[in-house]
C-alpha cells in the first residue's frame, strides 16, 4: 500500500488553511559587525543553558555542509538541468507513469553514499544526550541525524534508508539499490519504492501530530537551514508558543520578523560556537 505522506505538496509550497504567512521585514544582516554576531552567539548560548525542552526544526541546509545539495540554493537540484524538473520527477503521478525515469533520477541524485554527519548533526545529538534537546523535526530524508547519534528524529518527508514493496509490504534497507538495477523489485515481483513523501502525497498524520506536540511544548525552538517555503511543514512553526524562537539561515525567510533571535550565518559556524557546552 502506498504510504500517504507529504513530500510533494510541501515542495510546491502549497499552504494549508489556518497557516498565515507573517509579513517580512528587512533582514538585519549579521555582517554588520563582529560585535553584533558575537552578541547573538552569546544570547544563543544563554538560551540553550536556560532551556531543557528544546526542539530543532531543520531543512536541507542542515546537510549541505556534508556535501548534499539542497533543492533551492543556487547550486541545488532545482537549478540543475534535467529533461524534467525535479518537482515533476518526484511526484506521485510521475512515479507511476515513468518509474524507469524516476529511479534513474532517484539513484543519481537522492541516494547519498559515503556522506557523514557534520558539526550541526553532531552537536544536536550531544544536546539530546545531555537532556537539552527533546527532538529533531526534519524535512530531510538522508538519515544523517540518526547516523550522528540522535534518537528522537521526526522525519516529515520519510527516509531514503527505508523502502517497501508496494505489493506485499516487505521492508528493505537502502542496500536494495546496490543489489538491483533500474526499477528495484521485491522477491514477490512487486516494485520496491522509497519510504519518502512524494509531491501530491500527504504527510504522515502520526509524525505531524508528534511534531506539533513537541513544538507546542518546547521552551526553545531552533529553526535552521530551511527557506520555510515548503508547506505544510513550514507552518508547524506557527505552533510554537514560547519566546525563544531562533532562526538560523543564510538567506532571508518570510518568518524573519517572527524570530526572537535571528542569525544570518552558516549552521556549522553557529553550532560550532556552542559545541563546548556539551563536552
């Protein structure tokens, strides 16, 4: 049975009723001076020290420093040239109509091999181990948070590490793609599809409920490496009730005005500056 989750609608940026987009004010860049950035890092460190129910919400930018391109950056998949746009290839309709082309693209661009977690993944895992971080809510499908040691990871878009037969439901790991060519087949003959959310599919309700509950109860929400244009995932930020909303991204987002602390810098630089708190 095809799992109904939400990779497609989210990448198209389709909104959900009740999710209001905040007005964006001009971003105050952190390049204005080292003193300004240092003050923000000090505030970030203080808030982490004061909090014990932190949630991290992350997107593709979390993994770019591991060498995985995101979708919307200058060098991302959306700016590369293919016969079909990635949004088309990664859709439910295209998957069923053109499985050969889907798997060619999938094997070439979405399966990551020999990629290791970066400093952001590692620090988040340490924060969880010491009881600071409640969970990671991620839009990524690469499994790097778990590889770094994080245990409580809510994968809104699924994972390339999990696969299942569409006919009998048998589960497979990522090694199925090493053992097969073209369209991967189950021992029963059915097509094995990745357990990821394609365009035109809905998000997993159970995962969304857990994410909403965690964000609502968080005393600090750190949002990093996401353009916040993928809905309904981006709208989950609206469920945060606290006063420590930290937004870390190199490019402006429509949520900048809502942030209690806005840091325009690489995630690796920011999390590298707090790593010593957990060593």
